[in-house]
């Protein structure tokens, strides 16, 4: 299906994009106006864009239905400060409640049952229940248009972070990823949660260049069993592996002994076993299995 975004309605455009681009992290922004009235609202058009200087950006878009602007945007135009509170699964229902469009002057901290905690460098309060809070100054607001659905990039410099001890690692030098159960926005009413059941690690080739999928032997590259992810794992080694004479694997021996007279079937079984190893993160072992076919 091909979609020309200029030819669909604003609502359709919003749905196609928001269902496609995700999961999106959530900026739970607390702001204050010049009269001291506090607002708390979530925004999923949000991310980190620089670490030096530490810059995050979120976008309170104009409402599609009537082109009005949100109280958060009005507040940061008056008082260019914001606290970005990171949301986790423990906060999801209260955060959703805070997204209701209450009249200006209504404090969503109270409506959603959150606790105000004084900030140390900026005027807006922090959400005490949030496990990570970022005190920020707004350095620029860039409108992207004047019609419903147009974003307004609120570019913020993070001045100070507050991190709960309960999500730190053993020596308290960093956040332990498995302890912070982020939530993120998808399309419609859908959200996602990160926890131990769906986290996984991918080796990042920081020090050495991967040899690349194009460098793999054709029998591996054209495999009907190995997936694109599997080929990416194999191509992420920094040099072509060689057969290791000391490598011992009982199942590999069984495959070679049983299918020795049928090279085509042996190739298929070796690729199946290599895939199983790769799916378990055992890249070097998978290479040894595949090299046994040569």
C-alpha cells in the first residue's frame, strides 16, 4: 500500500505516523506559568538529541481538531523552564489521567494523585513518584507550522538529574536497565513496557569494524534458514573466523556422522543448529558449526 501523506486527512496522517513510529518515549512535563499555576502533561514526541550539551526535545503539537495550543506550550513561553519526569510502568494509569484536557489552572498533580517535589534549579516542581527527573531550561521553541497537528519543538538543556537509588546498579555508578521499566507510546491506546521479559542485548561494534554480510561465504549468505538478523550477527565479527580444532560439540558430531553421506541434508541441519545457537547469542559457536560444512 502506498500513502501520499499530503492527500489524507490530518487525523489519518496522525494515525499512519503514530502507529508506524514507535515505541516513543514519554516526556512527562511539569511546567509553570507566570502566575505560578502548575501544569503536568505527557508528550510522546520526545527524545534525547545531544549529550554535550545535554539536550532533549519534546513537541506539544497544536490540537488537530481545533488548532488550539496546549497549556504546556503556553507555560514554557511565559516561564522557559520545565521538569521532564521519566515515566515507568508504576505510573502509567496516573500519567494517562494527567493527559486529560482540564481547564487552565487545574493542577494535574492533584487530579492524577501525584506528589509535588520542589526542584532545586527551576521553578516547576518534580513528580516525586518518577524514578528519574530532569530539571531543564528551555533554550529555544521552534514552531513547525500554524495549523492543527503542527509541532512546536521545545529544545531543553538538562541542568540536573535526580535518580532514585532503587534503580541504580550495585556500585551506584549507573542506572541498572532491568530495574527501570520504561513505558512508551504506540498508536491509539497502545503502549509498551520494557522489563526483564523483553529486554535483549545486541553487540555494538565500537572498536572494530564488522566484516559485513557481504563478506560471508555464499553458502551462508544465501541460506534459506538463517534470517537477516542471524546474518547480521555473523557479519558483526571483526575478522573471518577460522576452524578451531579444539572446539567440541556433541550435537555437531551427531549431525556430521549422521548426514555425512548426504551433503545437502547436512548443510540444512548445520544451518538449523547454527540458527539455534545464534538465537541464543552464541555467535562464535555458530561460526564453528557453519565452518564444519567447509
